[in-house]
């Protein structure tokens, strides 16, 4: 990805801290991101309001995930490079947590020109996944691209010089019911996703009784 040195330095600190804290399974997962103190209270960054549309033409917004945790990523259907590997790992999450409705998956297409709602529906059907568990969303391109930074993921971009024409990360991002980012994984690395699954289970334990 082409992005600033400061951004990558910050992301490295966040991921390193998360990895260090995540080794102790008796401790809650950290809340990631730079904090500020407001009226004597520590305030953590949160995912801002958003509004997209999924493969069934349903509006997907913050209310969709009320009371739930979710895993977010960025992809596009015709991606010839990292997306198939990341999708394979997202499918692992889908299968492992399929019967736990406290966790949902959210995939944002970065190719809003071609990944129409019917194409997203076909993609979901090929994967044999259900909309209530895994939302594939499209919407205003800039709105989707700007969301990436809120997930501490590099902002996607169009780049005709690379295979597929889109530059984006393969990060998987875990968000809690309060809109806080709690963990990351490299979605191209199965071993990293193994640890990510443990982190998800820790968050679900923190959230309480299975629904």
C-alpha cells in the first residue's frame, strides 16, 4: 500500500501492542487506537456512523450490528491477488462462528463500479453464505474508502499499474458492540487467523451469554 510513514508507524505500534496484550488470555482484549481524556475520562476512538447496502439490497449501518461484534475487511470480486486468500480465511470464521449470532462479518467492496448488488449476491451464493451472517456491501466509493482508516486499515485506491487495478489491504478487523476496534489479523496468513479466532472467542466471552 502507498501511505504515509506516520500512518504505518502508528499501525505497527497498534498491532504490536495488541499482539503483546493478546498473549494473556486471562486479560480482556485491548481497545486499540489513540485515546484522549475528556472531562477526566479516557475516550477511545470509535467507528463512525456509516450506511451501505448489502447483497440483498438491505441497508447496513451501525444499527445492523447493535449488540454484536463484527469482523470487517475490504475486497473486490475480481481481485486476482490477495482477496481469494482473505476470503478463504473469512470463510473459516463464518464456519466456526456460524451458530453464534453475537458475531457477524462485513465485507466492503472497493470496486463499487463493477461489484453491483446482483454481483455481490452471486458472490455470496457461490460461497454458500447467508446474509444475516455475512454482509457484502457497496455504496459511495469515497465513503467506503474513507471507512478504511477508521478501521486502522490503509485507504484503498485505484491503481492501473497493479493486477486487478485496486490497491487495498488484507487486514481482518474485529469490532466490539461499542464500535471499538479490538484486534487485527493478516487475512492472508492462516496462522495469524488462528490467533484471531482466539481473540474473537475472548471478546465473545467478555460480551457474555451466547444468544
